[in-house]
C-alpha cells in the first residue's frame, strides 16, 4: 500500500483529523481499501470487454450479419464479470494482522504516531483530587461496553461529556472512576442504559448480563441493546473474523439463529468508522423511548435494531436547543 | 397566600403572528419610568455629552455637577431587618446613598454619582439586571448604560478587542469586564467603581453568598418553606400595581412556577406568551398551554417566521451592547413587541437553571471523574478550565482552525483558560459543584440573559423582570445542601418541592428540555442565502475568521460527530451584524 493510500485511510478513520481513533479502526479501514484496490482493475477489464462485444453485436446486426458470435462473447464476458466479482478471489479479504502490524510499525517509525490515535493511559488511579460532593449526583444515561477499547473511543471523543452519559465497560474499565460512577448510576430511577458491543458471544450476552446482575441493573431499569449483533453483519462481508470457539449455545440472550452465526464468525465494532459509531450511538440515545415499542422487551432487555442498521440515516438529531 | 387559583379566564389561547414590520419600537407609546444613564467627567465636554445623551435614547439622564445623581432602576426595595420599603424616586436613592445603605437594595439598578469634588461613583446591582460601561480617556472618564452610546460620544477610538472576539465565539457572549471595544470596560455585577482624577478603585456592594458549610445539619421541610417564602416575595415585588402583567411561558418548571405565583398574587390579568416557530418545527406548546389553562392566564402563542427574523435581525442585534449569540435574541424582541401592546411588565423564568443546578453541571462532573484517556490530557493543569469552555458547546475546539492570525495571537498562551482559573480556586467554595454554580450564575445572569432581556425590551418601553434572579432567591439557592439540589435524578429537587402544589404533576415530572430555536433547519433552508451573503460577503472580509473555515461551515464540511452547524452560523451572523451596526456605524 502506498504512503498516500495509508494516509488516506488515516484521514478516513479520523474524519480528517477531527476525531480520535483506535489502531483497530485503521486496520479495518486498510482492509476495506485493499479490497477496493484489487477489485477495480479486473472488473474494469471485464466491463471493457463486454462493452466492445456489445458494440460488435450492434454493428453486426446493423450489417445484417450473424451476430451470434459477438453476442456470445458479450454474454460470456458479462457472466464472467459477475462470477469473478462474487468469487473468493475478490471477496473482501482481511489483511493478515501481522501484515498490518508491520505496515503500522513502519508508518510510526517513519512518520511518527498520528496525532489522533488513542493511547491508553497507563495509570488506573484517577489523576484528579477526589471531589467528595460529586457522588451526590447521577447522570441521565449510561453506555456500557464489552471492551475497554470501545470505552476509550467514546471517552477520547468526549461522548460522555457532550451527552451527559456515563461510559463503562462491564469488566470494570476505567478502573479509577468505575466504582464511583456505577454507584452514582443507581441513584437515578429513570436512567437510560445502552449496551454497545462486538458481535461475539460475550458481546451478544452483554445486555442480558447487565439486566440480570444485581450489581448492575437488575430490578432497576431496562437495558437497550444497540448492537452489534449478527443481524448487523450484512454490510461487512469480508471483514468478519472466525469464531473463537465453534459451539456457541443459544443462552443468555442469544437466539438459535444468532448462536449458529456466532459459532462460525465474529464481527468487531471496530469495523465501523469512529464518526459513524459516534453518530449512530447519538441517534440511539436520542430516540424517544416510545420509538422502540413494547414488542421488543424481553427480560429487561430492549432491542434497538435500527440505529446501527445499514439503513439508519445519520443526523445530528434535528432542531438544536441552545444554552 | 392560598393555593387556590382564581377561576380560569374564559378566552382560549390567541395565536399572534409576529410579522415582519416597521422598525422595532417606532410605534410604541410606552416609555420606561427610568431611562438610561451616563455622564462625561473630568472637564467640560459639552458636545460629547450631548452626543452621549442622544445616543442613550428617550428618558436618558446624565449625571452632572448640577444634577449629580442618575439612576436606571426598576422594582427596587430597601430591605431592613424584617421589613422592606419600595424605592419610589430619586429622593429615596439619595437617602439610601447618604446612609451608605446601597448594599441593602434588592432589584435592578445601575447608578452614576458625581461627587462635589469631581470624583465619580458607578454602581451595578448584585445580580446584573442593569449594567454600566465606562472608558477612561485622558483626562477624564465617560460612563453609560450602553456601549453604543460610549462609542457615539466620540471620546474613544473604535478598535476591536480581538481577545473578546474569541471569548464571544467560545461563550456566545462576552464575560467579564472586557468588551468588544478596546478601552471600554463593563462594571461587574455588584461592583462599585470609584474614579478620582484618573485613579480607579473597586469595591463590592454584594457578592454571591458562600456555600453551605460541609456536614451542617439541615431540615428539609424548613428549607422548602423558606424557599417558597422567598419565591413568593420575589414575584410580589415584581408585580405592577393596578396593571396587567405579562410573563413568558415555555412550559418548563421555571417559567411555569413564576406564572403560577403571579396568577396567585396578582389582582389583574396575567398575560402569558409562548413562542412558536410555525408548523413543521418542534415546539413545547402543549406544555405551555397546559400551564396556561391550569393557572387561568390569558394566553398568547406568538408565531415567529424566518422572514420576520431576517427582517428584524440587524435591529435586534444593534440593541445589544455586546453580541449575544443566543438565537433567542430576535424572537425575544418580537415577543416583547407583541407583549407591549397589552402590558408594560413581562416576567420570565430565567435563573432557575444556574441557581438551582440544572443539567449544565453534569458534563463537568463527568470530565472531573474521568479525566482523559490520553497521557497528555491527564497532565494538563488547565484541564478543568478547558472542559468548562468546551461545555459551552460553541466554538472552543474550532478556534485554531477558525480564527485568523491576529485574533488567534491575541489569545495565545491559553489566555482564555488562565483568566477563569482563579474561579476554580475560589476560596469561598470548596465543593466543585458550588464553584460551577457561582460561575453559572455570574456568567449566565449578568452577561447573557439579563443584558439580553433588558436590551430587547427597551425600545418598547417594557420592563423585563426575573424573579428567579432575585437576590434573596439566589441566596437561598446557595444555601441548599447538594443532596437536595439533585435527588436521585430529579434536578432542582428542592425548587420543585417548594412549589409542588402550584403546578400539574406532568410539568413537574417532565424531563428538562431546552428552548428549541430551529437554527439547523433554518440554515438548511430559508435562511441559507442570507447566511452565505453575510458570512462570505460581510464577515470574511473583516479578517477575523478564516474564509476557508466559513466555507466549510456553510457547506456542512466541518466534520466531527456533532458539528452544530446551525448554532455556529447563527453565532457568526450575530457577530457580523453587531460589528456592522454597532461598531462601525
């Protein structure tokens, strides 16, 4: 991959330097671009052949000669083009991780680390003095993630700050404020909780676990599952990982169909560009509760299928309040 | 006071279309009892004084050697132990000043006193409902209620203060004593400034109260009753004797409780006014109508079209002494215009959020709890200040890309952060939230809301009154223990408890929502042409904002997750209009 192309990938994940991003986002962006690079030339050649053959067909028919041969060539070229695009050779193939790591290492050595890349803080204790009066308060909403790196993405882009939203991972990250923030959440009987996760067995069980754990939200408030789940995977063909273990059971919030999918594949949230993650999450938290309907409530978990669906419009949320 | 409401008025809500019309105030037959004030001191400057007087508008008074006291005031009371006495005329003011009892005055005022020896005293009320600007010029001093008047006097060179341009872009108003004009300063709320032969000395007639001591026992019921008593007193002080009163009503708790109290105490009609932006735009009308019905007011829905906004934009902005980027400036002016046909006093619910702990604080708490995940951010000594500026959700993060070279240099060295750093170390407040509350009241009150309603109502002779910014209400607010400000998730808990009997439960329980001015839609549609014209043709050539940034803003190419395009376009539109109509006229 050329330097210019790599920089282009960095520009894409960072929205031209406006957002912070993780190396994992860059990995998937590079995968996407390699696929585009491979596909275009070959498909282009086949299209050219088909066009010439088509012209030949028209020319032959006008001269009232037999057009069987040119027609056959055109049809064959067309079918070959379709088959080729769909064939394994042209499926979006992920770059092997070691290959990407080498590219990344070389880039950092030559150009230095790009300014927006998220580097996790080493210390876990809070840097600031503890303000005792903070704990009397609570927040309007919380986003709970399966992975620390998703938490990092949201915090680095000030999602918590801009949306009056606590952000935590189910595993206790970030360690410093974790206990204090979780305790503060319990103080709000109208808290809105959103689960954001990879399409993995652990991720797909996240909302269920949160809704059934007394340390989290059992008996408190419903948990809205925003994604990613297997149903969100369609636009990401070629960027799936293999499942880590084949025998996934349909338990703890995972349906039979989902269990089948999860036994074969995994999809990481990092496939989605940071700007899209932030916009769609904002969409999800802005939905009026009525939009989700009564039908999707099962044991404390509510499903938001569309915020991360491929047809979701991305808006800023309409009219702005001021002040 | 009983909690029974008077029987509801018979008339249903009236829809009033605020049309684009003649210049604001030109057909108004109302005049405020007290007009603007000012003076030129340190020598005989008759020509300049005359210009100053003309620019201050009808009813203005200058302090001179012959008439040394000039006061712009409204709804003032001298509070003395258990009782209070209304200030009725200049004689009352002279008595108060002679007795050294200025600190006991509640209400809106700014005053200019010229002492026999030639020294001058300027004073501004503790909350900032009125204001004063001043500019030393060798050998003298010019002071006035409005900044345009100071510029009109001709005693000050017109030079734009570039750091204040940046301040405006961050806050959407200009906080502190700096103004957009170099060499012209604003008195701070509660400040007394004494000028004597070129020397300035400052003191305070009142400052925000300290916080409640940590761990002090409190009685929730007593606090609730005490707050209720102060709210009732605050509204009563502001009801006009023998006349109808008006009130803006958004349907939120704050304006609703003011309306309910007004209706309970007043023996004349209460007119309520709510804003609508027309069909197709979100509104809070069902809530405000609910309150109007419940309280039995004569309700008007003032419909404001984009055309009316465009028509009156320049005039509304020209009334301001400093630009205010709140898109409610023009709607406020139009609302005051409509209200002036029926009443000379309009109450509002402003002050409830900064005083009683609205949602503004919570982002700061989150920033405080989390710090930043990156190493550099964790080591940033000005991180809190940075979060505070970011919390205003205007242009803080845009400044490096947006400002032209000169204004960017004017704020180098984190100047905007350093100038507020002391507030986070304010020794009067130990708790973080108390510090935020103090900052919010000072900034939002004295530099944004109060100047805005004062300026936009003035041409119509209407008096805006803000009971929730009453000094005694503010004192009560600072005495509330944190556990009663936000209980569970209920914001403004104690405030709501204190007036629970007055309002329907739906109003008390509804989640907070802001006043929605549809700037995003306006600038995707009807107002985009004027935005392009004024930002590219008017603002860009001023050399303050980079043209390429303006183009990206207009094209929606600023990027990021929440670009807030509409808000920022409005902010710049106001800046352009203000510089053109006030600064360069």
